């Protein structure tokens, strides 16, 4: 069911929306912070356990960004609903925090509940911003993610990304007999469920631009085929007719088309087909293997990998296949390129001994390696372009797990999944 969320005029706490003006909050630099900000996240007054649960999710979300050191909800003072918008700033100042997240939870006559969320600059003693959400009682977690996004966005200057989902390949069983199913979860690992039953081995699931559909490759009779899956109904269908090998699908930015690779006549090239089906149109026609295509966010260009030069390298072409040009010139091989949501960078897998995740400018150059694992591959961008998720395979065991790394620099963070995982795809921001 579509999540309904409404901004409210939060009058219960008796405080009007403050102007968004620079305060004395420690400066966030380039998507990172000189030292992680101490930010208090007390229990929200609610009359039941919901206020504590919401505060716990907010604190966990903020901690996951790497920019904040949340204090609470345990071990910090509580407050009344009336104090949510007008806290005792000297009390919080003495606790050594730079910012405070407050709010409350209140039942509504229509059976939903109001979740109010405020952000305060404790040093300056003023409110920075506020939001309110009207949600069904079982959607309290979504409201918590929205609140954390509000705080992250206001203090970092970046677009939100926490209220998102992740689809990935859940891997179970021994190394030589892995079962690979599509699973979906919230970005913090909650609400985890399996979308496919494991009848076919599935790889490279990818979200549509609005998050309602997936495309992925399923091995049907040991032959890879591209399928389209509807997340709400659970129905799937074969996207490309015929019996050719098809793989590496990805939606266009407007969701109307799917770009993919097809092996035909001893050659592998990139094709595009309508998401509603039809006859594919060929975009590349060079000897070798052209695969892993990804559109630029404006849909005008496509990055892909090709071994036409003798080794795997990255190329860019116009959406109609014209203007093909190489953009990777570093040592080693390059694979699985993905254009960033902001359009300025391309993430990729660098193969030079170990497999590492890297980024470069969209025009080529400026290459930076972000990870240092033994086998890191399969990058996927967060919708705000500040983080890249990937999977890391452990040497020896062959067990893969999901990680996320900040593009601005920092350590990779293990993502919570109940089983091994690979091929992640980050959804757009939820509506």
C-alpha cells in the first residue's frame, strides 16, 4: 500500500516554524565533518513505546551517515510534549551537544497518528527546522526515517537518502550450490522480505525510477534471460522475446525503456527495448563484449564496459549509440559502471589484482579508489549521490555481504542483512 504522508502545522507545542538560517552548528565539509557532531535524540513523548522506537531509528539512521554521534534515546533527559518545540537550551548545552532532535507522537481522530519532529541549534538556542507527518500506526518507522532525513539534509546541506529501500540478491547455501533470491528491505535493514522463491538463480536486480518495478537476470534452463517484476503484485514476465541470451538490464531515467546486453551470432552488444515489451533496438555493433550499460540521469548518454580494446574498459556513447568513446585509461580493467544521480561521476569496479570500488568524473579522469577489500564489486549509488553500496566477497569462504562507503572518503559500513548478499540496488527516495 502506498505510504501517505502529510506535512502538518504543528501547533501543539506552540512554536511557529523557524527560519532556516546558518547557526553555530559545527561545519560540515564536503559531505563529511571534521569531527562527528554530538546530537541528542531523546525519547519522543508518546504515551507508549512508539516514541522510544522512533527515537531509536532516528539515532541509528544518523549514526549510519558517519556525520553524527547521536546521544540517546537512553541515558539522556526526557521532556514534555509542550517542550518539544521550546526546549530548555541551557540544560542541553550543559550536556555538551551541538544539536537536539525533539518531537512527539499524538493520536488523530482518523485513526492515524501525528509524528512531529524538530531540529534545534543548542549553541544558538533556536529552532532550525521542523516537520510533521500523519501516518498509519504501523508506518511509524517511515516517519522516523523522514525525520532523520530532515536532520541530515538540514545539517549536511545534502539531499535526503535515508527513507529508501534496497533490493539485492540474497545468497544462502554452500559455496558450490548457492541459492540466489531477490530480497528487499529498508535502507537500515528493517522490513526485510524475499521477492522470489529461488526456483531460478537471479542476478543484477535493478529498481525502476519510481521504485515500483525491478528488472533482473534469471537463469532459466541455464540460459540468462531478462525479466520484469512488479513489486506490488509480485508478478514477473519475460521482457525480451526469442531465445537469445539477455542480461545486465537497467531502466532508463524516465522508466520507459530497459537497456541490456544480448549475445547473438557470437557477439555481445547493447540493446534497448520498451519496458512494455516489443522489438529490441541495437546500439553497439563492435567485435567483443559490450555490457553493463547505465544511463546518465538526463537520459542523453550511456556508460558501458567493453573489451573491444583487448581488455575491459569504460566507454560512453549517446543514447542512440552514436559517439562511442573510451573514458578509462588507468592500469587494470574496469567493470560494472554506474552513472551518479547528480550526473558528475561514474562508479565502477576496478580489477587490478583485488577488486575495488572507484569513482571517476563523467568525462573520464579524476579516478579515486574508495574501498580496500579483497573482492569489492557491483556499485550502486544512493539517490543523493553521497554514498555507494556494493558487495564484498570474503576470500576463501566466498561469502558476500553488502557494504556502503561515503564518496567523500571514509570507511565502508556493513549493511545489516540476515543472509549473505550481492548485487545491491538502491531505490529512489520513497514518496
